[in-house]
C-alpha cells in the first residue's frame, strides 16, 4: 500500500526544479569560493618567482614554505620570515584573548541586566542601538577616529592634553602594552554590542517559568544567574566563543590601520592576517608578491582555527546531550534490527 | 502549465548564472573594444603624423622644416609603435600641483587644447603612490603618461610591460644636450633605452626660520647661516645653541627622514645593492655613522620627534599651535619650495595665526644633496603618442616653454641654459622665502647631483631604514647592532629578488 503511494509521489516530484534553482549558487560558489580555496593550498607549495621581473617562474618546492615559516633556515631571509611569523602568531593570540574576555564579561552583564524583569531598565531600545552602533561604523573610520584620540601623533587628543599639563608627549604606538591595549579596547568596543544582542536572545530563549519558580522559591539574583541563566546559556556562549575565535584569529583591520607614519606597522601589532597580506603584496616597487609564503601562512592559520574550533566545541558539548544521542542511535539500531527480523517472519 | 513552469525555472536559473559571470565577461569586451580602437587608430596614424609637425611649426617659429631639424626644435614624429587618436592625454600622478602649471605651459608651447590634458591622481605620496599605480595599470585604465618618483622610476623603466621607449613618441636623447647630466642616465632602462625624462632637478637645501635664527643665533643673512651649518659638525653645534636658547623647544632638524635624505644623498658613495646582494660590509659603508649621529642628536633633542608626511611634520614650521616653533628649519628639495608645496604648508596661510609666511630663507646646508625628482614615462598602451611627445618635449626639452614654467612655478628645471639665464636675470623671487632667489642658492648643489649609485630598491631601503632608526631613537630597539640587524631583516623580507647577507 505504502509502496504505491510512494511511487506516485515520486512521479510528480518537484525536487529537480529545486536543484535547478539552487544550482546557480553552487556553480558560482565553486568558481569563486571553492577554487580559490583549493588554489591557496596549491600555491602554498610553490615558490615566489615573478616572471614579470625576469626571475624564474613559480617552481614547486613542496613543504619548503611551511618549513621556513615554522623553523626558519640558514639565511637571513628565512630566519626573518620565521621570526615575524611566530611573533605575529603570538600577537594574534594576545590580541584575541585580550579582547574576548572583557567583551564576553561586559556583554553578559549587560544582557542579564537588560533581560531582568525585576530591574525594568527604561530606554532599553536606545541603549541597545547605542551599544551596537560601533559595529556599524567601518573599521577604517574607527581606526581614523582612534588615531586622532590616542596615537604617536603629537597632535592627537591624548598627547595634546599631556603636553598642556606639562608632560612629554607619549608615542602610544611604540609601547607594546599601550598599543595592544588600545587595539583590544577598540575590538571590545566594536563587538560587545553584537555579543550582547546574542546573549540577550539566548537568555530570552530560556523558559520564563524557570525564573518564576526560582523567584517564588526565594532565590537570590546571584543564584538565578549561577544556577539557571549561565548553565542554560552555555550553547550560546560556546557559539560566541567559536565565532569570536575564528574572527579573532583572522583579526586584520584595526592592527593593520593603527599607525601614524605610512607603512609603519608595528611588530607587536602584526597579526597573522596582516603578515599574510604583507607577504601577498610585498616586493620592490612593482609587485613581486610572495604567494607561496602567504599561502602557507593562510593554510596554517586555517588548520589552527579548525583544530581550536573542534577542541572548544568538544570541550563544551553538553555531556548529557551526547549520551542521549548515543542512546538514541542505539535504540534506532535495535528497532531496525527487530524490523528486519519481523520481515523475515521471525519474532511475533 | 508544467512546461511553462519548467521554462520559467530554467530561465531564472540561467539569468542568475549569467549575472554572476558578468564580472568575467566585462574585461573581454573592453579589451576587444580597445583592440578595434587600436586598429582604427593605426589607420589614422599617417594622417595625424603629417598634421603634427604643421601644428608645431605654426607655433614655433624656428622650426621651419619637419625633417632633419625636427629633432632639435620639436618632438620627432612617433615611430608608429604606439597608439594614436585618443580623446584625452591622461597623466597618472600623485599630486596635481605641478600639472596645473604645466597645462598652461604645454598649451602655449604646442597649441594643444588645455581641455585635452587630464590627470588621474592616485592621491598618495611616495611609496604608496607606487602601489596605487600598479592597481591602475592592472585595471587597464587609460594612461598615456605617468609620473615616476626617482626612488622607484627604475622599476617601471626596467619593465617593458609598463613603460615604452620614448622613441615611440618622437623623443630622443640628443634633445637633452642642455639637460643636467644625471637626468638622462636615470631615464634609461637596464639596456640603455631612454624610457623617461624629467623636467626638474631636485637639489636639496635647508630652509630655516629667519626670525628664530636672529633670535637664537644672531644671524641675519643666509651667508652667515650657511657658514654656521657648513658641515655636519657645525650643524649639530649650532643645533645645541638653538636648543639651549629656545629652552628645549626648537630642534634644528625637522625630522629623522630629512636628516637621512640629506646624509644619504650627500654622503653615501656606494650603491646599496650590488649584483643583487646587500652585504654586511656594504650596508655598513652605506650607513656611515648615520645611526650613531641620529641617535645622539635625537636624544639630545636636536632632531624633532615628528615623522615626515605625518600631520605632525609641517605644522612645526609655524609659530603657533601645538607644534609651534618645534623646528628651526626643514630639509627641503627644490620641489618643496614652490607655491602650493611643502614650504607653503609649513608656513601656513599668510595672515592667519601663527603663520610664518615669508619668514624662511634657504641655504645649501651641511652637505650638497638632492631628493628625488620626477621622471615622466610613456605607457605602452597609450593612445596619444603625438600628444604625449609634444607634452614631453615642451616640458623637458623646449627651452622657451621651460623658461615659462620657471617663471610661473619657480621650479628648478632640467635645462642648464634656462637656469643660467634665470639666475643671471635675477627675476626669480620667491615670496615664501621673503623674496630670496632659491634657484641661485641651490644651483651649485644641482650641478653636483649624482645619481649613478641609485638602484630601483632605494625606496624600500629608505623606508625600512627609517623605521628601524626611528625605533632605535625612540628606544624600542636597544642597540645600534640590533637596529642594523632589524633593518637588514626587514629588507630581506621585503626585497624578494635581492639577497641580504
């Protein structure tokens, strides 16, 4: 009986039109996304000769680019690249950790306050918009803004204040602590609104009856936060952690833009993404980009991101959920087994 | 019904795919267009070529025939290797200050319609301009002529993809008998083919505040000032006096970059890159005692902490504001001394608060030096070979037109006779320098400019060196050895086709 109905449905299936409709996306995606991705892999195994300058065209050099970046080599160039790459990796981690922790703490706090039915903060909409606003401004404008506030320039606001008070002007970009702190602050300021909205949607997704029950039982707000909000918000926190980590490891714009003198990217602010970009367009005068080195660095960044992402995801996965999933799988298996037996006419 | 749906779905899908690929298709159509353009252009070439000399002779009374004499009295006829018949002579540049004066000069000299000359400003200076150029060329935009800084013109001239031999527009070496000697070799590529010509000679000097000189040093004439800073030792000794008398406000040098330019181009005797290698010994020879000199005098407060080309740099030349009086003077080349240039920005607008308009004088300074200069090259994809030739000839070889340019802009042009006449006539008076004739002051330095040790890597080398030395002076690098090491490391990263030992 079921089989005839199924075959009839099959004959008038519209599925193929569905495939037709989504085909353009996949074709374009393959050309403009998948191929460049694969090509990055391929390029990372090649040298950087530039035919336009009479140098030898690209030659296959297996893992040499990776080896240079990870372990250096015998000549100055290899060692310099290695040092810069390692330093840029350290910078990236420092800058990301330094902006993620204050960002998540701040946005969690604000999200809890904004969603607390007892507090009833007036003008919530306005607050949300204002806090989200930095994220709407382009990074270039933000960088330009902060350059005028606090930078190497003697005419930046902070330095004018310092000088008017009779102090020496400070070259804020030169000091690792200052400049990293400023970049961390900018990143936090730009992204906490976004994270806050995420957290709020997570909290609002928690069943309100839990909060009501807690209130009736006389739980303090600290207990509500620790026992109800945070545990149930965990999936959202994990999601934020992973997306922020992916974004943070690829941090580019602010570290790249925060310098006064042209081209003066500071060694303690150079992230891996900045390093990749520099190698990609480095060269004397007219282009001799280092596709190989840039490609190898990109691929390594990709693997690090992927491994860290999986690690965080595994670590934070709900244990109960995992066990239940395994149990469900076992049940399904058992059910199928029984059906098979039933078909054979065994069990009654 | 079913068919209709199918057809609709297919069409929608096709339309989407088609629009997605528009980006790829566009390029092809534009190149085929330009190809057809080029062929029609070729047909017109003969016609244009015969027209051009007639135009010339009507404007220039001395050139009677367009055959043999053409090489001395006007641009020769293009040899037909380059395109003709484009609507506009597009000039790629990073500042239009010079061009605005050139339009008039060229229009008067050649009879070319002023509206025909247009510029494309990449809006960035120095090294950045060079990168923007690469983008413009990569995008296949219409470019006929382009300006090249002395720091990187060799890279373009050595690349046939970007620059065409000037014989293609009728410009030959024998037109430059009167030019300053170094300018012609600098315009040639590695094979000795003339690819670029320049209209200016960028002799450098030291432009100082006369009011501060009188106040702190009791010096009232440029001659006395020159005597007080005749070599580097004297310069720093004077700097000490200025620093002391100004109670630590005024530094003698405007920036580390300025000192390096003067020192590098005045004292360096060997090329940075030799046979594709930068050796430790050679870099030591090139650096001389610059790093030590820079650190000592930076720490002493004799070199301002501002960096060139930042917002802090030029306001130091004014007498009010946060940067007031922070420098005694600037290391400026000739192209920084004209109307609308760096000096006029350093002085501020006449009559405004803190303006030092006309309070500057220029002297040769502690060393004869030069700073860059701009060469004009022709793009191989030009579609205005005749006009390009006319422009180049008027600006770089036609003495009359160049005289007109000197009178209008006060630039130091690349023609010995014109400069000698101008200086002898004493007509040049620069209001920014209180009426001083800066051309006469810098004529000796101009005659001594030697660019035989320039390489196409100098722009990167200068930039990386200044970054390292600036860091050492500011204390983020601990020692001189570390500074040199840092400099060479960065060079090895950026100069991909040079070995740094």
